């Protein structure tokens, strides 16, 4: 018995360490496997590149979906409910020195003027109405009232004439004879056009995926090289990464373009996608009575569609050369397969020049994000470009950053726009300040037009309304004698959702139909307007006197 006991004891003490070693081995090997996968030690340069393209496209698609979702959420109440809006434009100050004393008086009056705009809109019923009031020195001076639906548009100036003047598109033939211009059967709305060309993200994805796969399968391993010891630095952000270069000889680029063109020509899903939007817009315009070119039948559209690709394929077949020029794409990829920068270039006919025509940088680092997109002239990249930049840093509900747009031609900035912004969000209120500079020059102006300014806005949202207010200030740098030195004004608005609107019913007692109005009626209108104008001048004699010639 003692012998048996002595023999089993060592087994227990041996199995326990073995179990510990086994678990440790699994952990170590699992960790190494994760590390190898993370560092792509077993992946080819082509695989690393394609995975990075996939990751970046998924991220881009997600960003677009989020942005579009926010836009839809913002627009939803405007499209689904009646909206009543009130906007006030006040404290108008135009800083200018004008020799004409009458014009100078107008500038002085602007300081005490106020525009009040009432707007009612119902996208579901295709109706809108409203008015614009001119206030001067806290007194309402004049009003313009208007209304509109699918087939009716009308207005009136109650201080000068009591009745509405209106146009009914049902009388379009009579109106055409009077005006000499053809009118539509109905007026289109934003919603009409939006529905005609609306695109679903899944639909686009299903169409583009086969082309992405074709591109991926066409790449040869020899076309993709990698430098695993690269680094990235831009706007204070630094990261280690890998530089991937994808190269295409003329023959390789021509072969790929040919494959893509042939696939697109035979792609029925792509054709239907394009033709459906064309047909929707064409039908909408035609049914609404707008003058448009005769819509092509689906067969004729397909002929034009095929011919476009046939011409492209013919050009690809004819344009052959013995040049050493290559198309190269150089990417900097981080360890998470995010593409931090991308550069597209030609190498020149001798194969040793760098002619960049596209350059972009995009990264996020915690709450920081930066994007730069530049399109350049490959033959003169230093002096001709279109560049857009965006930089932002978000922390505790506050976002600060800047946006810039530069258009340069022949080493001259034809447009240079920069703005610094700061926005905050707290509960249902969002506010922001934007300070900007703008310089613009065209071929007809010897000196650029330069200005600086600031915009401050705040917006408070509830389930039933949106309140906003803001101030705008502009200052012109080195203005010419005929230009103002500056301009400033205040804006205040309120939008209320769900408040129904009604368009007034037109009758002989309250309106004039421009399609059927007689010469005798027009004379009566002129007389009434003349009497009302005289009364208006009497009631505002002090104002009128200011503009009388000395």
C-alpha cells in the first residue's frame, strides 16, 4: 500500500506544472499570433495594401452615413410638417463714404431699418406663404405678401393696393400670349427633385463592389512594394507606419482601364442605375410642363451609353507608346491599416520625374482630426492647385479648428479663404463663432479684393421649434473708392413645426388674375395705386422730405 501511495504522488505534482506550462504556451502563442496579425508579418505588400483600402473605405462609408443621417434628422421636420418661420434682419450698418448726399441719407436710414420676414411652408401639400415687412425707426413702412402652391403664385402690397395679383398655371396658354413666354404646368419643389434622384447607400455599394474586386484581382504582387520603416508627420501629429507604393506601367494602366470600361459597358445594373435617374428627372420635368429636350428612349440611351465606352476603348487601343512613364500611388499606412496620406503622380516620360496631380492627408487622433485634399497641375504642381483643408479638435463639448480653400493659377492665389472656428454644444443649444479672411482676384481686376469678417451664431432646438440668432461683420481691406469699408447686421429667426397654413382663396372681390385682366381693369388698378402712393407719401412726409432735392 505504501508503494502504491509513493508512486501516485509524483504524478500529481508533475501534472500541475505541465498544465501551467500548457496554459502559458497557449497564452504566449496566442499573443504572438495576435502580434503577427497586427504587424502583418505574414502578409504580402499587396494584401496589406488592399486591406488598408478596404478599412479606409469602410470608415469613409461610415462617416458619410453618419453625416447623411444627421442631415436627414435635421431636414425631417421641415419635410414632414408645416413650418412657420420668422426672421429679422436689423442693425444694418454699411460703412461707406459716398459723395452723393441722397445715397448717404439712405445709408443713414439703414441703421434704423429692419426687415421682418414671415414664411410658412408645407412640403407635403406643396404650399407656402409669407410676407416681408420693411420697418423704419420702429414703424412698419411697407409689406409684401405672397403665396404659392403647385399651380398658383400670387402677391400683394397692401399699403398700395388692396387686392392680390396672381398667376394660375391653369391659364398658362393665355399667359403665354400675354407674356410671350411659356410657363410650366406646376412649380417644382425641393422634395420633387430629391425624390427623383435619391440614392440608397446599399444600392451604390452593390454596384461598386464588383469593380473593386476587379481592381484587386488585376493587381500583381510585383506592382506593390512596401517600406515598413516609414514615418508620418503632419500638423503636429506623428506616427510610425508603412509606405506602400502601387505602380502601373502604361501597359498595366491601359489593361486595367480597358477591363473596367468593358465591364461597365456590359453592366446592366450600372446602366439601370444611371438611366433610372435620367428617366425620373426627365419625366418629372416633362410632366410639370418645363421645356426640356425630348427624352431618349431606353434603347437610344443605351446606344449612347455603349458608344461612350466604345470611344473610350478605341482611344485606349490606339494610344500606345514606348514611354517609360508610370502612374504611381504612394500611401502612408498606420499599424491599424488606416491610410494617413495618399499621393498620385506620373513619373514623366523618362521615368525619373515626380509630377504630382493628387495629394491628400486624413487622420483622426482621439478628439483631433485633420483632412487636406489637393488637386494639382502635374506639369506645374507648385504654381497651380486647388486645395481644401479642415482641422478640428473636440474636447468636453467644444470644438475648435480651421478651414481653408486655396485656388492658385500661375503662382497667383485667385482665391484664398481661411476661417477659424469655435463651436460648443450644451443640451439643446449649439453656438459658434467663425472668423475668416477672403482674398479673390480675377483676370479683369489688377488688385485682389480682400476682406475679413466674423460670424457668431447660436441655435436652440426643441421637438417643436428652432430658435437662432447671429451677427455678421465684414471689413474690406484697401477698398476702392466705389466700395464700402465694411458691413454688419444682426439676424434673429424662429422656426415652429406643426403650425398649419392656409392659402387664401382667390375671388373677384380680393384678387386680380393676370391672365384675364382687361385694359379697363388695369387703368383702375393704376388709379388706385396712384391714390395709395400719394397717401403713403403724406403719411411719411418727414421721410419723403429727406430725399427731396435741396
